[in-house]
């Protein structure tokens, strides 16, 4: 009897102790990377991230805009035809197109940070080599290699997107346009001083310096925590999030980080899965059209200035008979005057003019409606270029066009980075960037070749493509405004 009472007493004791020991296990809290990013909030880390990753836009803009400011000089130095000048830009974007997909695949499998570093080293190396080009063929080849490197710069935007809290993405990402503007203005300003004095080769060498300096700053930026958890490296993700919380003087969520591991990362078939098929196809059309219009505006601006294709000047030339040897030459050799550089600077500043309205539209109207409106207006302003006007009128039209095409790029960059899950986000951006470069490859032949033969025909092509993009944007199946970034498909 005494033994039975002892057993009952022990059983009661175990029942009392058991729940106490198991209680922490049952109430153990967990959190995801999304919850951690939202809890930590916006702070000093994000400002540093914005400045360093945003500066990739400065380097990219300088490398891309470089072609527009050196085209008149290489045309004269190597006595090039229109199609040969256009081929330079096309080959830059051909390299960009091929490596954009490759870098996207590699970034989803091996990390965003590594690919960003490799792309910068690659771009800086071949950019410097371009300045020593002994011939036109070497120049084209080396600029194509630069295009390959520049294609990896998009990983900077992805890293920014994956670290930003949801409510700040619609404000901070469009502000990145300031860096592209800075790069464009810097290369035009440098060209106005360097081209007439020490030549285009030194312009390329000096333009390579910002990229080299920026490489040194990458050590302050960690690998994406979202990428780390997608590979099962939760320890690295937690260390990164704790570092961000410390910099922001914030706190981590309570509990342990729990995210499912997905071995299917960076697979092209996932982009064409039934869930994303329509979105992907429409995004590709929009990227192609926006790039076609954007680089069409840039190259057309250079052509309009280089060839004095202003209505009043064309009329004067017709009255004089236009029988000069220069006008008949297929290698029309006219270098930019100081006034031409000023016009390019004014029109480039237009890229930031609509930024406040673009930010409001993205955050209040949504990504789809905002993009469809700006694309429709772009189509309209392309047709306005056919209006017989003065130099001031031309500057006004170019100013507005640059503002609109920049707003288009802002919106589609944000939408593409938000709509895909982490496992295929870099690939989605990479394939979109690749399609984007097809538009950029075609643009030179329209803006630099067809425009000389049929000005209105070229404008109608640009305008028509913008209309198609406006419709595609309006009918996109997913709106990403206020939507959390998806971790898995």
C-alpha cells in the first residue's frame, strides 16, 4: 500500500515537472526574414546601402552614355558610316543581353554579392582596355565586353530591394534614379572638357575610375539575407540581420529564424510556370519597349544635335541648296559644340523632373496604372518631335521625353524586383534585362540610320511600341503595391 502511494506521488510529481520542462519548447517563437526586415525597420544601414548600391547606377550610366558622347569622334577618326556607328551601341547591348541571363542564373545559385563584384571587376578591366583600341573592330569588341560586365550591375538593385521594408520600397527605389542622372551628367560634363582637349581615349580612362573606387566599398555590404535562407544558410542570415539591427539601433524579433529551404533556385522553367507565365511574357514586352524608347531618345538626341536636325536649320540648308561636300559625305563629320553639350545636359536633367510625381503615382495609383500612364505620354511626346520648332522647342520635347522614359524605367525595375519570389528574383531580373537589351540593340538603327531616311517613320515606330507597352502594363495580372516580397514560388 505504501509502495502504491509512493508511485502515485511520483506520477503526480512528474506531471507537475513535465509541463514546466516542455513549456519553452511549446512556446518557442519563430520569425521569417520578411518579419525581421519589417521589425528592424529603416535606418542607417539602409542609407549606407542606398548610397553604395545606388552608386552602381552612376557607373552604369557613365558606361552606357559614353557611346553617345564619343560617337562623333570615332566617326571622324575611323571614317565610319551610320550603320557602323550604330553597330557599336548594338554590340554593347548584345554583350549585355547574353550575360544578363547568365549573371541572373548565377546570382540565384551562388549569391547576389559575388556576381555584383565580378561584374564590376570585368567592366572596369575591359573599359580601360577600350581606351587603347587600335582600330574600329577592336573598339566594338571591347565595348561589347564592357556590356557583358555592366549587365551584372542589376544585382545591386536586387540587394537593395531584398533589404528594404515594404513601405519604403516605393519611395527609396525610384530615388535611385538620382544616381543614374549623376552618372549621365558626369560623363557629359567630362566629355565637354576632355574630348576637345586630350581626346576620347582619356575620357574612357577617367570614366573608369568611379567603378574601381566603388569596388572597394562593396566590403561594407553583406550578402542578401533572403538569398542565404533560400540556400539553408540561416546562420549567415541571422548574423546579417543582427548587424543591420545593431547599425539601425533597433531590435531583432524574438525567437529563431525559420524559413523553408528550396533546392530549386534559378530555374528558367519556373519563370514560365502557370503562376507567372502571363506576368513574365508581359514584363518582357514592357522591358523591351521601354529600353527601345529610352535609348532611342538618347541616341536620337545626339543625332539631332550632331546633324542639326532642327526645323529652322533644315529650312535654311534647303534654301542654300545643301551642296557642300560635308553634307554629301556618308561619313558626316561634325563634332559637338559647347552648346550641344549644354543641350544634352538640360535634356538629361529631365530624367529627374518627374521623379516626385512618379513616386506619388507608384505609391498611390499602383505600379501598373502609373506605368501605363507614363508609357502613353511617352508615345505622345515622340510624335511631338515631328512638330516644326526652334531649338528651344526641341529642348523642351527632349526634356519631357527623358523625364517620361526615366519614370518608365523606375516603375518596371521596382515591379520586376517585387513580383518574383527570392528563388527566381535575380533570374527574373536577368531575363528581363536581356529582353530589354534587344530593344536597345534595335534602337540605334532606328535613331541613327532610319531617322536620317524617314524622320516621321522612326518616330512612329518608337511611339507605336510605347502604346503596346502601355496596354501590357495596364493588363498585368499582379499588382505589387503594398505586397510583401515572396520567399518561395
